[in-house]
C-alpha cells in the first residue's frame, strides 16, 4: 500500500518525468550523499526505488507530476541554507576601503572623453532631409539667391 503522505518521487529528486534510469540513479546518489538527516536519505532511497521499480508505479507518478514543473527555487533554498555564512569578512573590507581622492582620477582623460563625445556629430539621415525639404528639389531656379540670404 502506498503512503499518501510522501511527495511525488520526481519532486523529491528534482527531476522531470522524462528522466532516464541513469539520471534517476545519479541524482538519487547525489542527494543521498548531500542529505543532512537519515530521514532525507531514506526519502531519496524511496524515490529512486519508486521510479526504478515497477513501470506501472512510475507511470502513476509521471501522470501525477505537474507538467513543466521546475524545482530551481527549492534548489536555491537548499544552497542558501547550506551556505549561510558570508564568503567575505565585510567588517574587514569596510576598514580596508578608503574614500576616493582627486588623485585617484585622471582628469585629463575624463575631459578628453567628454570633449570627444561633444565634438562627435550626430548621425545624419539624408533621405529624411530630402523628404522634408522646405522646397522640393527639382528643375528651375532656386527660391533664394545668395544676396537674399546675406542682405535680407
């Protein structure tokens, strides 16, 4: 008789229902080695036996598994629980950090970059200029003479 309190074996192992026999065995070994309690180790062993035992039992578990289930959040929680300790001593880092001084910056290089950006012309779309010309280009005299522009 099946114990209804146990979760789906695919959920226990964090595998998709299309996982093959070798993947189930490898994942079961990995989780058993990482298990922190005997209860979790026994649960992993049960899940492997359920999936590798009778094909009918595996089929029932495949049908009961939610399609497209992802166990990434649970893996992240397990990782966070195992590695609670911070990897660096933040107090020591804070003491070692100094405030930036003006000597830390190369002002000539910064000004050069700013001026290069200001002096670079924007990209020009000539086709748009021809389409939106104040006077359509074509044959004939120009509407303005040079003297009109210079002397009004």
